[in-house]
C-alpha cells in the first residue's frame, strides 16, 4: 500500500512539472507569435485581381555604373554581379587604389601594356553604388548560374576564357572584398555562346557554344575539371548559314528532363541517361536563337492544386527572332530585316504538344522575357529590325510589353510606358526583391563609344511595372520576415506571416485571394535568362488575429526537379499585388 501511495505521489509531481514546462513554453512562444484562429481552409473563391490604369514608370538609378552590363546575375546578398568583355581593355570604371593592373600584349603593336580598367563590377541595389571586380580570363559571351550555396559560377567566354570556369560569392567569400576566382582550362571544349542550366541536384550542364556541338557537366567542387564531353548531333543539325543555334534555350522540366530549343526545333533530353526521350514540332516562321535572338521563358509552374503529388504542367514561351538569313544580310549589306512579331506557347508535358501562336504588339530581337512575382511576364529591351552582332540592328524597341498568361489568345499583351534609352545589343535586365526591374547595358560596338547612333550605355534604369502603382499600396502585403520560414525542406510545410494595410477592400481576406510565389534569379545575357523559373506554391491554410496579422502554412516544392536547390525570392501576392520579396533557401 505504501509503495502504491509513493508511486501516485511521484506521478502527480511529474504531471505537475510537465504541465509547468508546457505552459511556460506556450507563454514564451506567445511572446513571439500571436495565436491565430484558423480559417479559410480548403478551396476558397478568389476575388478579381485589382486593376490600375498605370502603364509603368521609368527612373534613372545610376548615371554611370562604369561597366556596360552584358551579363548579370542578382545575388542573395542583394548585389548584382555584372561583367563585360576584357579584350578591348576599356570601360568607364578603373580599379581601386591598391589593386594591381593587368599586364597584356597588344595584338596590333605587340607592345607590353597594362589594363587598369575594371570589366566587372558589383552593383548594390540598395545604394546604387558600384565596386570594381577583377576578371582576367575573358568572359565575353559566356554563361552562368547561381549555385545552391550562393556562388555565381560562370563558364566559357572568348580566347583565354573559352575553357575557363569562374566563381564569385558564396561561402568562400569573407567580408566585403570578394572577387572572381578563375580556373583556366577546366572545360573540355570551347564554350563561347553556350547555355548553362541548373539541374535537380544543384549541379550545372553547359549546352553548345560556337562550333561546339556538345554538352558537358560542371563539377560540383570548385577548381576541378569537367570529366567528359557529350557529342550532341542536334546542335549540328540545327546550325544554318548564320548558325542561329547559339545560346540554345534550355529549361529544366518538372520531370527532371531538359527541354532544349535550337533555331526552330526542340527536344527533351534526359540528363541522367544522356538520351533524347522526345522531339517536338518544328516552330515555323524563322530562327529564334542567337544571332536571330528571340527570347524564351518557362511559364510559371503552378503547384497550388496538385498537393505536391503532380504531375505538373510545364509550358514554354518563345517569341521574336528574325529570318534565317537576317544576320547574313545585316553583316554583308547593313540592311536590317524587320524582326519577328509572333509569340508562341507549347505545353511540353502534353501527350500531343503543339504550338499556339499569337502576335506581340511590336516585333523584337535581343529582348528579355522576365517572370514577374505575380505570374505575369515582361518583354523588355531589344530592337525591331536586324539581329544581334556589332552594328547589326536598328529601330530600338523602347516599349516594354506586359503579358498575362491566363488571358485568351489575342488579349494577353499590354504595352507599357516607353523608355528614352535604347537598349540594343548586350543589354540586360533583372527582377529585384522590391518588384522593380533593373535595366542596364547596350553596347553595339567592339569597344566603348561615347558618341554614336547607339552609344555605349552605362546608365542604369529602374522600371516599375503596374503592380507598383502607388494607388495599389493600400492592398500590398508586407512579409513579416522574422516570423517567416527561410530554410525550406522539400515537401515540408513552412509558415509565412504577413501584414495588410487597413482598408475596406482588404476585409474578408481568404486563402483564394493570396498566392505565394518563389522566383529563382537567373543569369541573363543576350536576351535569354538562364535557369529562370517562377513557382506558385500550394497553400494549406491561412489564419489571422485581431491585429490584422496573417499566417499562411505553405508546402515547399516537392523536389529538385521542381525547384533546384538554392536561393529564391519569396513573394506574397494579394490579388495580383505583390509584396516585397525576401530571400529563402531550399535544399
């Protein structure tokens, strides 16, 4: 009996102690996070998107960034790494004091000289200030991509850089003086005008390049050489009188295969077996890749209804370009054919895929196609006549076009406010965390020229799409960063907290009014944004408290095939009005 009494007393003490710790833990959690009564589960009816009469707005962010932005990538440090070619030994930015100049031999005079100009720079998007970077193995017309650890890896280029792999950023950088780390002769073949694409495991494939009808895989470890080159007859077969198969459009599909488009043809390549698993219908009308230089993007991948089970629809868009002989005519006669005006979509996961064609408001070559945080697309930069190449285009296309993928054919485009700055050959753009578009570059010459029909551009502009109209600010969410998950695991739930302004139109907010998107920041050059993708996440539930603070439980993408590992910008979108994005990491 005494033993039983003792046991009961001990159990009572343990129960009270456990209760104390549970209550204490809950109280501590409540200090950090208000408990939310859950509502809005299941399917919720979405209200119409907010509308605005805005056609966007332009501003000058920098009068002189020093280096013409031929190749750019936004980094998770909120800096944009920019670089140009080294061969012409000129820019508008010199190395900082203490950085030694680069010795070189002048090809014409055979004299030994030094190059004190920076051909790469780091652009701070928060201050619009630049820091010179030092690149020596010529990265002219190379490719690149952001690795899972935040390192920008650039491959290929010209002359001494054609087989070079370069690294900048990531864990190897200490402090604020990070610079390029270059590894010469680490590629198996020359990669000038090749395409670099991230794979499901976070590694990269490089496809093509001038007279390189092959592909190879970059090593995961910095400084190592690639192991093997794979002959790719498709690139040889799609090369015509003007090539028109450089910078092939390459998109990672949700099943882990690679959609590769070259000139006017496309196929699906399995990067695990290196076998072609599917071919697609020819796209008529002309050539689409460099130097005809149309543009392409993967349309947003919608995960919101599949509960992370798939299968997932994948659709590509390919627009603009020029006739197959346009480059030859421009080079030999300096006559500029009108560019293509058509825009083409194909669901590449359909059993019987086919191209759907519509017309853009204006023709375009060398333009960028960017996925915007709210699921719309933006066509920006480029020309209306001619092709890529020195002095091979005319009639700058100053008017961006906004594209609404969900509208009917013929109703998807809306013209935006024009810029006053021509953005021709070697112009670029990037989506920023605040939703603005960073626009820079344009150098149609073999060196920097201040006076010309199209002078070398080192001015940087910002374009604000209509969703940044100040009249929409009363509907704009604000992510509460400190209470939002930033380290995501594939297929796992994570929490996003956000606030809404007090406005009657924001009352009765339900899950159907909100989208959460994840954007992978691409490497952009020559009218193509490599590895770009936008994902619309599956939202499990949404809840709120009386102070207007909202909480969403979202499902992270299920795999690297859907979302390769690395850094993404995450946005909360309220009826087409996006918040400012925050950086998240998935692995």
